[in-house]
C-alpha cells in the first residue's frame, strides 16, 4: 500500500487543458494589414501594430496599437483584453470617459451587448477566408439605427473582416505578421 501511495504522489501532474487564445493580438510587433474594398476595387488601406502590452492587476492586458495609413499621421488606441471581453479604453493619450465594449467574451452564439449607441450580437462561429488566410472566427452583427455591420474576430488575431450590409464595402485582413 505504501508503494502505491508513493507512486501516486510521484506521478506527473495532469496537464491543464490548453486555453484558446483571446481574439486579439497580444505580442509586441504583431502587425495586421487591412484593405478597404468597394466592390472588387481596393480604395484604402491601413495597418495596426502592437507597440506595448501592459499586464494589469486585474489580470487583463492593456494593448497599445499604432494605426498607420499610407497618407496621414498615425494614431494610437488602447484595448483592454480580458477573459470578459475586448474594450477600447483610450484613444491617443486620452482615456475614454466611457470605455467601449468591442467584443463580449466568451463569444458564444446568442451573446448580446450594447455600446456607443449600437446593439451587438454574436450570430455564428464560421470559417472566413480573406487575403491573409482562412480563419475560424466568431461573427458579430452590429446594429446602429438602419445600418448593419458584420465583424469577424479570430483567436490571436482580432478582426479579420468587417462588412457593411448593403454597402458593398468590406475591410479585410491582407496580412498578419506575428511579433517576437
């Protein structure tokens, strides 16, 4: 009996189940390149690069993203990334008086929330293909007045596609380059 107890006490710990990555880039240097398409024509582009990740006492991370356009000055935004959701907390050097919940987590079909005068609902989990590749993503419907926008978020990457219903325009991820 002693031998059995000793063997059990020396057994390797059971590995924890691997958690799925949150639907936002979390490594300094992670870069996403987007292109705006109207019909089949590219009409604009921008890139987002993670420039800072600060762990918070509550377990979340504040991720600073530098948004650059081919013409014009870059801007920054800060997104709080937590198990409960993705929340924009600052733009430039200004902390938002009312943070904006971009995606409520866990993002399961049927989850709803309101932010900034819009109503959001996770409507599906589906495969979406863009220039950067094929991703398993959650699809979110945003309703603001008569305008409906669809957003797709992929684990570890964030938004991979955004489409305006009836508008014929989409933002699509052209490239994702992981940081180091």
